[in-house]
C-alpha cells in the first residue's frame, strides 16, 4: 500500500514511502491456531454453509463456504486506530476476529481469512462511518461488490484507503456514493490492479483537502471521468493516478486551491487530459512527456478546433508546461490536451455533387416483398421485413421461432421472384402452450425479457465499450432487470439484438432505450411459455390467486415458498397465466414463481 507524506500543493516533487504493517501487536503464540466458532452463535452456524458470523458495528454479517460475505442492515463503526491494525482493513479484521473468536490476530491468520472472502453482498441498507478509512481495505480476493448502492456515505468525511488493495475487483459501482462531506480521499482506490470500470462522474469533491495516490496503481483502469470534481479545497493531491493505466482523464471543473503540486506525477500512460479553464494557468502538475517515436512527436497539443486524432491548438514541448499557459489569456471553457500525432487522421473530403444526366426509367421496376409476422389477433410479433432485389430475381421469406408460438398458416408465396407489383407474405402464428421447459425462440414484440446473467445495454446494435450505456450485474432471480422488446436488429457480425426499453421502475436506468443481446443464454422471456406441473412462489411478498385471467377477483394469497399444482397455461395479451388445479389464475412471471 502506498502512503504519500509531505505532499502539499506547491511543494514540488513528492516523497513516497511504503507503509509496513506493525507486527508487534500480534503474539507469535497465536500462529497456526485452529479457528473456533463463538459459543453464543453455535445454533446459528449449525448450517454447514456458514463459515462464521458476527457484528461489525450494528451490522450483522455472515460468511459462507462459497466465499460470500453477507452484510445486513445497520451502521458501520467508526475507525479506531489500535496498535498493529493500521491499513489492515476494518471489515476484514472484524470477520477474522469472529472466525478465530479472538481479538488478537497474527498476520498469518488475517491472511487466511482474506483468502476466504470473494464477494461482499449488501442484504440491507448500511450507513457508513464518519471515519470510513480502510473499511473495505485488503479484501484481496473479492471479485465483486453486490448492492454497493445500498451503502449510505452521506455523513462520511474520511474515505482514505476505503477500497484499497481489492486486487481482483474489475468493476465497482460507486456512482451513488455521496461524497459531499468527504475531506480525505487519500488512496481511496489505490492498488486495485485489475479494476477496469469505475464510475466517479458524480463525485463531489468541494471539501476534499487530500487526495494523494487516490487512484494509484490501478493498472487496468483506462478512463477516469471526474466531471463534477472541483477539488476546490485540496492542498495535497500528489501522484493521484501514479503507476496507473489511465489513458484518459477528464477534469472539466478542476479548480485546486493552489498549484496542485505533482498531482499527475507518475502517470506514464496518460495521453488525453481535459482541464477546466481555472486549472490551466499558474499550476504545476508534473505531467509525463509523451513518447517520441514514429507515432508521436513527443509533444502535447490542445485539441482546439480539431479532433483528438487531428489536434489544432497550442503545442507544448514538455508535460511540465501543462498548467502554465500564458496568464494574459482569457480562458472560459475546458481544453483537452493529447499527444501530438505524427500522422494526422483527417476528416473525409466530400466531393461536390455531380448532377447526372436525366435517365428515362424503365417501364417496369422491381417492387419489394413485405414479410409480416402476426399472432392470432393480427398483432405484430416482430418488425416487418422488406425484401428487395432485381426484377425477376429470386427471394426467400424466412419464418421465425417465437417463444410460446407456433406457425399456423402462411398467406402469400414464401419463395418466388421479384415482380413489378408489390407482394406480401404473412406468417400467422398461434399460441403453443405445451407442458415442460421454459420455451425456446425469440421474444415477440411488446413482450418482456429479463437478464439471467450480466448484460450490457448499448446505444447501437454493434456492441463495444464506447457504445455501452450501462452494465446490469447478474442478480438473484426475483431481482433480475427487465426490458420491453420494441424491435429487432442484426449486428454487423450477424448477431440478433433486441431493441428494448428499461422497465426497472425503481432503478436510475428506468426508461433508457438501447440494444440488448438476444442470446437465450443471457436474456429470456420473463413469462413462462409452457405449462409446468408445479410451481413454487419465490416473490418475497407472495402472489395472489384470481377468478379471472386478467388477475381480477382476488380469491386467495399464496406465501413465498408455497408450491402450487398447475392444470394448464393460458395467454393473456402479451403475458401468460397458470391455471391451478383449483381453477384459480396466478401469474406465470418467472421473477415471482419458479418451476418445480
């Protein structure tokens, strides 16, 4: 873990020292002990899946043999520094003390418990301490934080080393962390060497006075967007991204108290830097010089009226000149600095339009073939497909497989030739509600699908990191994200995509539009399309039985865990219902019931 001392704004190059944990507080006689269970909790841990359990502040926790550390609702304790615990991780020490039933731990014992924790799961709302330093530090084997948005940091002032040394975490959703009261962010995410995605765009840093090595040694992190972070009170921020993989850093409102000495020292990968107007004069950032080779000139250049691949603004011979622009210039907008390229990528030049001579159209021209997919009520199951081709050329109209439907009849000629008159082929489908399975095929238009694994929502049908709107992590069945299918598209690699709208009403992403994979290993219809013999209620609030398939006329409430016998399955508009053996109708939504 990196600790930076003597790093004050304007003091020049930083001095870096390594913090070595004090081992004197750990008795050597504790080495190699066999872990025990707290006697008061013997009955609670009778389940073999629980490794240990205890309290951290008022938060009850338990650790399973699968590596999941579950945190209940409550409040984390304040960080009290005791001999030997410096930098060891507050939550980690609490789990280790419960595991060994002993407040005095050796480094070896602490390390063994570290290996057992691979996920941290928030089962309830948790209030962070005012001093939350080192709260999640040194959870070196954790790969994922589930429900981190349930952590309330609205009163937290000290966030130093809060998530440091989480070596195996690749994504961390800190977009909802309230940082308005934070004054210390030293080493907050330092040494998270595999971290690839970190959304800090909502971080408010107006009160932060220290941010040294905040993101140091984040080797896999390429982009940092601190679009709301002013660091207006910051006096010490040296090496904030040193030894990281950060290539793009966005600081459009950066306004440090003084000259922010060496804030960017050691950022060897940084090749694109955006600074606000108040951060470009009278400052010293100690930015690394670009390489000088066949690709780059060794200089920095402002993009100005150009682009990042063809910058046209002011040039700087060294990185140390960034932040020292002419003080007589009146700057009102942020500027982006990039490595000056040797070869410029210029925008394509559009030639002037050429007006061709008039052409007399042929007497007959080929007309399109429209292909439609309709259900038993004449409603569209998918977007119409328009086939075009030369007059006399052969066409082939393809059928589709829809979840819960089968092809009944075809109107028109599925195979034929393009003619001078428009043609239409209509595939008529009827419900196919049979016994067993979940139902195969793509989801029809206006139906709902949900994600069974981690998926991304993209702006275009061709998926890539720049086009991604949002990641949806894998969730428990009853909490899986849902989407309404509004259309279809095929990527340039031939992959089918759903065009969808996010209908997760309690989520910040509700209403977002985009494209989602149609791969049935990741997204499936949320309603069963086939009859099941039995279903079990999984909705924590239970489900109701009704007299009508429109779910009107409530007759009975079924609690979570109850098993229901199914007589048949019926369609209702774009959904399905199960008819129980007692004649009642219940929902066939997979988030609420599960096949047995």
